[in-house]
């Protein structure tokens, strides 16, 4: 098992919030590497207004560089102009390994080049097969890929067929090529046995509707299969330039009821689409791996796929029917799979899921990648002559050009630019793509340990929609076990509103059965807030009504602004507070005052809230006051802070004598800590203590 911890920079033009195979691969690989204790950052291009330094909810630090982006989704190749940015990032993060993804990514190529100049180890994971004879492939191989290979220590391919393709295209040594496949999170792709056996016989297609994915074959295959089988249906998820052809086919053959076009389906909804059918059809003309068939197999579907690239390596024969890349062979394969299903000879979906689950998991992929990291770090660096020779296959003029650039920047690179280049880049945290109602920001430097959770849905005044609640719960679950987080500040990014309660427009669409389930989820969310082991400060500035106030009540400290308007107004809607409001409010302001506020549904301001003890204070600038409190908490011992909160929370529910026992038990836990010894030493030495939470 690899014990060493690495410092890795993953690089690609293709990353979140974009979706796709490379993006998914990078997200889950980085997540596992971070979990294994490595230092991992991501360098990618800007996406719209997303520029600067962001943090994913997994803890991954992402640099969104503001480079010019071409229409095909990659940065404009400039070679030299990216050097100040890339060098500064790699130096600042003390990176050892630059790991680029996709030979189509110009940003990955440039980072690999500058990484080599800085004497860092370089690795490229390629994700795509390419031809050897067509013009575009020849140009890519000659002008770009060979250049990348010449500056890369190791190449990772996703299949053995892909490895052979790389070997032929690039003339790289066989011992420098590794095969590590893609993987899936099988918990997201679960079978539905009832639908598998209860739904009409359905063949699912999920891909981009483009030439390379075999969309031209589909428009001939589907009508033939439908004519030869009286009831089979096709469910097509995907979009692209070939969708028009499929729509015309459906109209020409009057297959509106048997061919359902879903259009583009978000990746997080693909599993729900897959379980609608029993058979999955892949008609790709080229595939290095094809993660789609693994996802479909995990959902229990039988796979039919064209016999191209690395597809035959992905699944065993009893899960996969391979066919030739022609209409008649694909039709025959579909009919054969249909017969197998009708005769009950297709593997049970649950059993298939159990078999697929251990085949491709990200923990295994991360361990195999760590082996490559360990191998490349133990190899000796190339001499100057060996580096020059590494460019010999790129062509005389091209090679001499890059040798000159490389040595020039190596000479001046150490003093080329100051460390202040990235000084003004904003530091934010990414929870999701545009339109998501929650922004989570992990502060850095002297404020490291403070997490800002900012509700940001102006159209509903931060009403508690299903999406808002889900994102709050997901982030609370992650923060709960993050030892680096010391205090959470919950606030609003919407002027005039903290949170206006449940989303009533969404509530109208819920059935009577769904409403209590959602309210129960709301209650569980507030419990997650109150049960966090670290302090939570709510900044209430604007309206905090109904469920919004209940969320604030579940926080440890409430700071109100002068414009705050607070109230549990549910009785006006002929309901009662259902997310803990009746219980928490009575414990905070007393039963009599709680009854008055709830039964009259009155709304009070921040000053009145401070007077009755609903909020800790009412100030003109609640954001600054909350930050001041958070900074004071940072100066306290991490373990002591958690145990003090626990003692108060547990003790308030029992008798005074029982509370003393709880306090005694909590105090006993701080005695053996290193932080306590550090505090005594700091007091003796007249300095500020440095607590480590140990």
C-alpha cells in the first residue's frame, strides 16, 4: 500500500460545472485522493463568471483561470502567456506532480510543459481514441500529441485498446504507459426491480446525438427493430445535431408512441432514465472505454454495444452483447437481447448490480493512480541531453523551437514574476452550478476555519425549496466531519430577506402524502444544524418567517440586523410550525412568550427580538458582528469549544445535578489534550497559544 502523501495538480480544460466523462473522472478521483490524505488542487479554465479560486464541497481547491476560451471549450493555446499564472500556482502550492487530463486540453498541455521546466513530475491521462489516417487525426498526432508525450513522464490510458492506440500514435515506450479504467459511484446507479419486470419492454439509448456516437446508425436501426417486434419501445436521452434526423425518422415511420425523445438529461437524472428500460444500446463508432455501459449495467440493464475500441474489455460476456458497426448486425443484436429477456435468460438486475459494484469503484482507481505517482517520483530526472532528445520525434523545426523556449524560461523562471500575481483573485467555494440556491465559502489565511453558508435565491426570497434543503443537508453532513472547520456562519446573500420559510409555490405541487415527508426533512435539517459539534451563528437581516426563523432558532447564536423581521406565522396558513419551532422557541424565550408569538402569528423586529432573548444582539451591521464573534471562537481551543457546546446542549434537557455530571464528563475529556498543555505553556511564555485540536 502506498504510504507517501503527494502534492498533486490535476489540470484540464474540462471540469465542473461542465458535465461529461472527464469532468466526472476528475471530480471523483480528486475526492478519493483528498480522502487518502494527499494535497490536491485543480487547475482549469474559467466558466462564465466563475473565475478565481473556488472550493468544491469535497474540499478540492479549484483555480479557474481567466484565459480566453475557444468555441470548442478549450483555452486558446498560447504556450508562453500562461507561464506566470501556472508557475505561481505550482510554486505556491508546492506541487510535486502535474497530472493533465485529455490530450485535447490545451491547458493541460501547457501545464505539463511548464511543470517539466520547473523540474516537476508529469503525467497525462488520455481519455479518447483517435484515428491514424484522417486529416484531423494526423494533424493532432503530429503537431500536438507528440509534443505532449515528449514532456510527459507517464501516460495513463483507460483501456488496453486505448494503450495500443497511444503506442502507435506517439511511439512512446511501452513501460511508460499504464492502463487504469474509469469508474462510477455505484450507489448512484441502483436497479429498480419492479420497473425492470413491470415496465413495457424498452431499449434505452443515452448519448450525445452526434456522428461519432453512431446516431446515423440509430435512425436505420430503430424502425427495423420496431417492424420486427410488435411492442418494443425506445427511450432516447441526449441531444445534438443528429436529433433532427431521429425526429424525422420517428415522424416518417409514425413511431411517436414507441420512440420517446427526452432531449438532454442532466447526469444526476440519468439513473432514473436508465431504470425505465431493460436493455441499453450503444452504437458508438469509437470508444476508449464507454462509461455509459457501466452505468447502465449497474442499473441492471443488459448491454448491446458496437465492438469498437475498449468496449469488449469493460464487461463480461454474460452482461454484454457486442455487434459489428453496421445496421444489420445491430438489429440482430437487439432482437437477440429481446428474446433473452422474454425467455427470462437475462441476469437479474440486482445480481448484476452486485457484480458490477466491485469492478469499477473510485477507491480502487485512486489506489492504482497512487502507484503511478509513486513510480514517477522515484525515477531520476532526465539530464539536459535526455530532455533535448525527448523532442526528436516532434520534428526538427518544432523540436528546436520548444527546446529554445524551454531553456529560456528555465533560466529566467526563478525570478520571472512575483508571488503577488494571484493576490487579487477572489476566494470562494463552489457548491454547484449557476442557479443553485446555496453558496458555501471557506475562508482562508487568518480566517481559516470559518465557513460561510449563504442562501442565495432572490426569486423566492430564500424560500426553503427541496433543492435548498437538500444542499443545506449535504453541506452540513460534510462539515460535521471536517476537522478544519471551527465555526459556521449562516446568512443570506439576498437583500431584505434571511429566509421566508417554505416555498409555497412548490408546496402547492405536493400531494398530501408528500407534505409531511418534506416537513419531516425540514425538521431533520434543523436537527443537523443544532447537532453540529461546532458553533453555528445565524445572521438575521431582513425577513425570517416560518421555517426561516425555525432554521435560525436551531443555530447556537443569532445576530439580528436593525431591519430584521421575525415571526412564526404558520397559524395564519392554518398550520403550525413543523420544523422544531414550537419546541425551540419555548426553550429560548419561555413558554408564555412562545405561545403569544405563535398563536398571534405576530412579526417582531430585531430590537424586540433582542429584548425578549430571541436573538443575542441587534446591531446595525450584523455581518461584521458575526464575523467578530467567529474570530473570537477561532482563538479558543477546538476541542474545548466542541465540549462546551455539548455540555450546554445536553445539560439544558436534564436536572441541575444531572447537568453537573455531564459537565464533569466533558471536562474530563479536555484534561489529556495537547491543547491544554499548549495553553499553559503559552501563558507561561507570554505568547498566543497555537491550538491544533489535539
